[in-house]
C-alpha cells in the first residue's frame, strides 16, 4: 500500500480541520482529492508529507510512519504545495541543479526532468521572469527530481493555459506507469478544483467536506452509475404515464410546456427509444438533448448544505 491513513484528525485550537479520516491508496493509483475551500485537503497533504503532525490517528507512506520515520517519508515523496515556494532570483536550470545536489542526483537527470515538464525553452530564464504556469512547472519538476514513488500535488495545474494543460495532463497520467514495462510505478494524490482534470487524469476520487470523507469511489464505477438524462420537447402534450412505459425509465419531469426530462438508469443511449416513442405516438420532436450527472454536479450535491 502506497498511502494508508487511519483515523486521522487534526485540530487548530477549537477548530477541527480533519475529523477521523481513513483511506488507503494502492501503488500506481492516480487519485483526485477534492473538496471546497477549507475542507481539509491541504492539511491532509501536509500530514502525509510529515510537514504537520496529526492530532489523532496515524498515517503511512510506502510503509513509513509519517510521524516517526520522517526522513524515509520525505525521501519517497515528491510534494508540490499550493503555495509553490521558489527562489525567484535563480535561473530555472540553476535552481533544479541546486535541488538535485541536495539529493545527490546526476546532472543528466535534471535535463530529463526539464524536458518532461516542458521547461526546455525557459530553462535559461530567471524563475521570477516566468509566467505562473511555468513557475508551476518548475515546482512540478522539483517534485519529480528524485524519482519519488509517491507524488502529492496540491493544485498542480494552477496557471496553465489550455494548450499547456494537455501536455501536463498526459505527464501526470503517465506517472502511474513505468516507461520500461508499462506497469504501475508511481502513486499520485492530487488536489484540484478543476473537475475536468480529475475526469481526464484520475482513476479514483475522494471528496471531503468539513473534514470528513463524503465520497470515495473509482471514476469507472461513477460513470457506470451515472443517470442518463434526456431533455426532449414534443409538439404536443404527452401524459407522463405514457412516458413511464419507456424501457429503463427511472423518472419523468415536465418542467414547462411540452418539455420533458426523462431519467434513465442505464449505459445504453436511449435517444433512439425516445425517437421510436415519438414516431409510434404520432409526435414530432422539436428538440432533444442528452445530459448526464457530471462529477461537477455530484461534487456540488455532496458539498452543498451538508450539516
């Protein structure tokens, strides 16, 4: 097990930032760690990197106790914090060589990391001259330098433009694979507010709210369980009881006029069945849209108005 968290709580005075959190992450998993601002995400990540002690419970990274085996934990973790600390007066390559020296890493590895994070065109510049996106790349490159088994990334894509995101997404997605054999190699725990990033990169999602886990599921399972929603407008009013006869229908709503929301619990595309229904009943379809319960909507449902 790459990461194991057992009944972790963290208090700041009277405030409880984390409340009896438990989860585990296997080697090679890429897990999205989500939650609204103040939910406890950064606190949990700092505990896993041995930066902060927990108030209660225990956590392990690569089998090392984060409180008792700090040096071993920090050797095996690459960490990019939300507030990316950099020496702005240093040149990009100079800064990475400085960090490589701390880990006794060969200079050749620095060039590899610069290339893999897309920093080659900026390597000769001072960090203070870089855009926010490229500064974030420098932080990511620093986290990768010592080839850690676990990457803990707090808002790693902040400041990237759409074109930069494509390359970084692929880089992060490939982190869980060894380039030599394609098998699981690195474990990635990343926090982000961008749901599209999670859907594009992650295998699994953990959502926390007010210091508690409200969802822990594989994205593939969430997609299987997604409710298909078809919004259709007919040219004539239809009795809802008639629409209830559609196969695999779960619910029917009629929000306005001749517009109907049809909810199906199935992976099958049900638009053809709706067209068949219209034809068989002498109806014309004026408009039809297929929707789904996105991760963003699920996140909103789980983190809004929770008591």
